[in-house]
């Protein structure tokens, strides 16, 4: 009876409690689909300028995957100039001039490495901790551990997700209860101003008619609830959430409530930045209203997404122009509202790019062996750089952080022990980090 009453009222059966005192309440993940070139942005390598065009032998990941041995490649210098920024004197290129103004708030992880040399496996690994199996996404694990902080909105939202390279699996629940899956707002390729939750409003019935229908369905559903059936429970909870969202979600997604100054801060209204600016502003509004895990996707639905410049590296400049100002605006906005201190902002792609030209051309290949991501807020050290790649920017050599380690660290900041955040399925306990991962204590403030 208690379960039926809970299902009818829409209350959670399990109140998510952290394993330890959290430093952060939520995550905003800015996913740069395709892999930004770290050696052209935040990982300064003097040798690339000095030895530009030099032919060297390297442990090329794609060549090793195909032939079992390395390859001979031509080094290519960065296409953007580097300079020192902020009080910390952080070296960064002018690819992201607006983000550079925030380097003293950022924590750079320069020793990142991951699994998968192709977009599909690496993207899936970044989201779910596996390159090919069906596993819950990170947002679903966070929901499993903590639950939602706002009963009127989804706890896990992904804005403009791609249909490729994992697609819905990147925000799916897999074998976790279905209630933990992510809610997509729009899709990649669709203008952000059209991104919303499908069928959110009922234009046919009056609010009173909808209320009466809701109460009747709640009574019928509670009577049909099957004890222990998580799929039925998730369906019933989704109906309850949908009812509450009709009153709350439209307001949360309404950017017209923002001031002109705020819209300008995010670059909304300017052609180059309008789309991603809207995505970032939606993320801030979601964060403000208690959404636990928010993913903001910059990419497309192709198999060669956004930042994937194999033969035309200058195209990086176009993508940077679209995201740089909105991301800087998001950081400024979160900070001035007091949200940055308990919000983890995670920026990065599924891997980096090589310091040499692919096939001696004008672009760079995939590089899972060494790359950069940055974090901000949420209990990480500000104005800090951890780890390093080699003198070419090819392989992580110092302060190495595997993607499993990054997952473990973000969970830890949220108050979750990655070794204890488990779910029993098919006879064994599963977790996001599988049997790997360690918390990178060095970056925690």
C-alpha cells in the first residue's frame, strides 16, 4: 500500500543520500563532440613550433590498431598563437579568447587518456565507461545515487544530443531503473530555440479538465502498480512528472525572462553564437532549478562530428567562434549568481588530436593517448594545472588521468564513492568505473 501511495503521489521511493559530504550539487557537462585539438588550444608545446614539418617516428594509435606498429609522421605546429593569461600565467592559444579570460577559475587536466581510437567507442566510453557494451550513462548513475533535487523537473537532461556515436545510449539507463534515463531537449541539427520537451503542453483541455484527468489516472495507476516492477514504476512516475512539468518546465525553458544584458553575455542574438548560447543559458536555468546532471552538446549527427578536422584544421576556428563566448558567459553567470561554487562545469571531448599532420595533410588525427579537459567550480582547485603530455603533446606522461579516474573524481565531488555506487544485474554488481578508477585528490580544493 505504501508503494501504491508513493506512486500515486509522485514521491520518490528512495531518497538519494550521498556517501560523504559533497562539494558539488550538480554537473554541467559541455561536450565538444569530435575531439578538440589540445595542442592548438590549452596544451602549449614549444617544440611543435621549433620542429614544425619535421618527420618523426611515433606510436600512432590508429596505425598500431591496424598494423600493430607505429608510423612515420610530419609534425605540424599549432595554427593559433599562444600567450600567457590571468594571474596564473596559464599558456593558452587565441583559439578561445573569451575562455582564456577565465583561466584563473579553471582546473586543467593535461594528462588525460582514454579508450577507443574511433569516435563511437571513445564517445560511448566517455558517457558510460565502456566502449561497446550497453551500460548506464554517467547521468543515470548520478540519478541512481542521488535522485532528483526538483520533483517538478527531470533530474538528468541532455540538450541537443547527437543521434550518432552511441546516440540515446549516451544518456540511457541500460539496466538501471528506467526512471534514471536522461531527458533530451531537442536534438543535434535542430535550432536550439526550437528545443523543448515534446508534447509538454495540452492545448485541447482546460487546466481543470487536466487536473481531473490526472487524479483519475493516478488512482487507476496506483491500483495497477506491481510491487517490484521497476518498468511499471518508471512509467507511472513519468506520468506524474509529466503532469508537474506542465506547470514548471515551460517557465524553466523560457529564455524571454532573461535580461538583455544576460542574453548578450551568452551571445544570443548574434548569428555565430546564438545557438550554443541558448543551450548554455538553458543549462544555467536548469541548474538554478535543481536539475542534477545537465549535458550541453556541441556537435552534429554525422560520423565525422564537429571538431573532427582530419584535413581542414582551420575549421576549428569556426567551431571555437560558436562556443567560446557562450561558455565564457556561462562561467561568468554562474559565478555572479553564486552557483559556480557548487556546480561542476566539465569541458572536453572524447579524446584529443595528434601533434602531427594526418597523412601529411592539413589536419590532425584522433589521439586517445594524451589530451586536455578542464573543470571549474564544484570543489576543484581554481587556476590549477594537473598532469602533462610529452614534449610533443602526444602521450600523457605525468599526472595521468584515465577517463575512469575522471568519472570517479566527479562522482566523489558529488558525494558518491564510485566503488560503492553499484547496481546488481545479471548476477554481479556493476558500477560506472567497472573495476578501475581512482579519485584524483590532487585537483580537489
